[in-house]
């Protein structure tokens, strides 16, 4: 019997895992921005969630509910390898509006 193994996580994702763990543990709440179908996004989100149970997967600003950031002094926003910077900035702007109301 032959044993076959497959490396199912891309190198860019694997190289980010230690940094994602550290980032997630340094914030009260993590908003992880990614497309709902992104397999890399799902893998990195699981890393964040393991390091910080207050990690939330969001695809657009409207996915952020005020209750998930309540009481947070430090909110981290990060994303998948393919998440555009503008998408994370939109989430950040939305959070700032929520906090100012």
C-alpha cells in the first residue's frame, strides 16, 4: 500500500500562520476580512480564532455588528492573502463609525 500525502495549504498562508497567531493574541477582538469561499481565508481565520476566541469572519463592513466589538479596547483587522487593502480599510472605517455613535 502506498501512502500519498497532499500539501493543501499554500506557502503564502503557511508562512503567515505564526504572525497571525501573534496578531490575534495581541487584540481584544479580531475582524478577519475575506471572501466567504476563500479556502486560504478560512484556514487563516481558524488560526486567528484558535488564538483569540473573539475573532469574527467578515466579508463586508455590514457584517460587523456593534455587539461583537463592545468593550474592546483594541480591535485588530486583518485578512486573507488575497484580501485587498481597500476592503480591510472599509471595515476599519465602518468600525470607527460604529464606535463614534
